[in-house]
């Protein structure tokens, strides 16, 4: 117990040091790779919200706030992705293979190739497997401070002490570490060193995809569900990137596979996200190459987590119903006196946020994303670099207004209109009517029942 407290104290000290350093960051602003806006789910949050580069705890007051002066915020539910993390073991293995290949066989005399071979050290090890990095803790500490500044009547010390804040997370370490960092951010802000914050682990809500049998069978374990991704990996566009990179390194074309090109792209993105370094790996790509790799990553998310297959969005029915149940409860409490929960903070994965966004109908393009359509999809709205960077967040804010309850939606702290509802912060009733079909249906048990199990049953 003692050690937990002193550990917390240490973290709070670390946080104040981080806060004190803000002013220096202006002097030594890291140079940003030209391709930083194409890293997909490996994007930094600050590259989606560039004003944070100047002050990481600043909020844009002109964007936030109640829809009118007759409204006040009564509740928010935030669904947040974990912060910056290490690569997974599978990708670390690929990165090591690429590094070894370049170290032993690349003959280019370019200074940056020499830098990769002689100065840069392969420091990623397989045991890092997807864990949260210190930067990732900062992502959540700072987000907590900003959300509290944006909604001071909801995320407040008083509400915390009155047990009006609820914290729920996925069981993965990087998520638990993130939610604790979020709480540390609030500790620091409210000078509460010794308070014992709690959280609930709930994978049914935050990792619904593992529990949806139909999703596991038809998508996760299917050889064909992601065929557009494999087609694109062997497309002409990808071939050009492979050859350009082989030429830059002066390596035989046959050695530079699509997997290794991707490993190089990951190296550039991880060195940047984790260490804020514009590493020599980024020299391997120009913007056109980065767009190709971004499309490859978007295709994967599209077919595995979004519009590509209907079960992807339906797997999030439980989280969808849970959200509306919370909002309904607040509406009920408001009519009957005291609101019990002012804010719910839920931490999960990009794989948690994307299906839910899809179920709500956000970022739906007119044409599906396919391997053939790279050049026709240049203006697509489905861009994971913008939608789900590290610490991406969906925030639903309920306002009590003179004309009734209103619901505001924020993605990554910027307001967004609900698809096909023209008012920016519509009446809560309007939103409920709009999603009536899903609210009355979208039954997880039914949608996720394994087709194979049904087949077996009917045979019996
Ligand atoms: C805040 O938001 C407004 C409206 O979108 C925008 O014009 C302005 O540039 C933003 N300010 C900062 C500091 O990003
Ligand atoms: C994308 O948008 C730009 C700018 O509006 C336009 O010039 C271009 O033709 C569009 N490309 C496609 C493929 O629709």
C-alpha cells in the first residue's frame, strides 16, 4: 500500500515537471516528419490538434461550450483510446528483420542510410509488446486536465469526492495504465496526493469484439474478410513504393517486400510518437509513398472494424446501448432531483472506437474503400490518421437547456454534427428518434450469435 502511494507521489512530481517544461518545448520544438499526417492509428494526438504543440493543456474555448446561454452541461461520457504504446511483438520482429537487412546489405552512400547503419540503435525488444510508453501516460494525464478545464462543472474535485465520476477500462495493461494516468492528471490538477481512485475493468463493454462470436468467426479468423488489404499489398501502387525504397537503399528489389516497407513506415512513426524524433527512417518515404501506406492501413480498419462488413459495427451494440442507458438515467435523475453520475470515463482501443463511430454512421464514404480505388479515394472521409490517433476520444455531452435536453458530440475535442442531423447540438429526443431502429434492436446476443452454432443446433 505504502509503495503504491509513494509511486503515485513520484508520478505526480513527474507530472509537475512535465508541466514546468511546457515553456521549454517552444524553444526545442521537435522537427515533424513531412509524412506525420499519414501514420493512421499510429498518429500522435497533437498532429490532429496542432495547437497542443504550443501548449499541451490548452483548450480551444471558441469550439467548446454550451449550444446557447440557456444551457448547462449535466453529464458527459467519454470513450477514449489508450495512449501512445510500443509496437506489438509481430511488428517488432519485422522491424528487427528490416534493420538487419539494411545493416548487412544496403550499400547506399547517403548520409541518412549511414546513420541508420552506424548511429541508430535497434532498441525495440519483443517483450515491449504493445505496452503503454511514458509518452502514452502523458497523453492521458494531459487529456484529463483538458477535459476537466473544458467541463469544469462535470469533471470536478467535488464530483469526484461525491462519487459522481465513473471510470471503466478494458483489461489490457495499456488501458489500465492509461486510465490511471488520466486519474493522476486529475490528482495533480486538484492537489490530491493520497486519494485512492478506483476503476472497473469491463471487457464486455470495452473489448466487445472478443465476445462477438460471429465477428471472431467471420472476420477475425476469416481468410477472405480482408482480401482488399492483401490485394492492395500486391498492387502497382505498393510495388512502386517498394522499388523506390530498394533504390534509395541500393538493395535488390526482390528483398524489399511489402511487409518490410511497412516495418520501415512503423519505425518512422514509432520513433516520432515515442521519442518525438524525426528519425532517419522517415527519409525512406515521400508524401506520395506515405499516402499509399496510409491507404493500406485505412483499408485494414475499414474492412476489419468499420463499414466493410456489417457485423463490425453491430459488435458494438452493447456499448451503444450502455451509452444511451447512461444518458437516459441522467434524464431521469434530472426530472427527479439529483444527478448521480456527472461523468463516465471509458478507456479502450481503436478497435472499440471505430465500430461505435460506424454504428453512429460517422465517416461513411459514398463508395466502399477497395484495393483498386486508391486514386479515386483521395478525398475520402474515412481517415484513421484523423479519427483514431493515440488517446483519440469520443465525448458525448448532455446539456439541460430551456427547450429540453440537448446532446453534443465531440471527436478528439472538436464538435461534430451527428450524421444526417443538421443541428450541431440537437435535442436529445431528436437523436433518440434518429437512432430509434438501433435503440429498439441492435441486440448483441442476436447479432453476434455464431452462424455455425445455429447450423449445428438445427442439425441436432
Ligand atoms: C479554435 O477554433 C477556431 C474555430 O474552429 C479556429 O478558428 C481557431 O484557429 C482555433 N484556435 C486554435 C488555437 O487552434
Ligand atoms: C479531391 O478534391 C480536390 C479538391 O477539392 C479535387 O481537386 C480533386 O479532383 C478531388 N479528387 C477526387 C479523386 O475526387
